[in-house]
């Protein structure tokens, strides 16, 4: 039961579920631009923080370094 509660309070999952609910009732909800920007930044920080915690628990081993290297490479190549 605690796993389900922990999953449902994860910001990424919560935003997804609320978005699905709002879309399913065909709400005419409009979010101001400043709030949208804040929510986007909050969601990115929450995802990054959760990933950082997971990486801290497992350590930066061979697979972690490979993923980090590919991510940095794509971050440079894609905009170019």
C-alpha cells in the first residue's frame, strides 16, 4: 500500500494523472503562462532530483557512466 501511495505522490505521475482527468472531462482549464513556466521547471527539477537520488543509491558504475556519456554527447550533437 505504501508503494502505491509513494508512486501516486510522485510529481511526474501526479501531473500525468491530473492531465488525463482534466482531458477526460473536457475541461476548459487555462493555466496562466507564469504558472505553466513554474510547473515545467518544478517538474524538471523533481525528475532530476529523483534521478540523482537513484544514482546516489546505486553508485556511478559502468552502466551509469555509459548512459551519462551518451546523454552528454546527445546534448551537444542534437542542438548542433
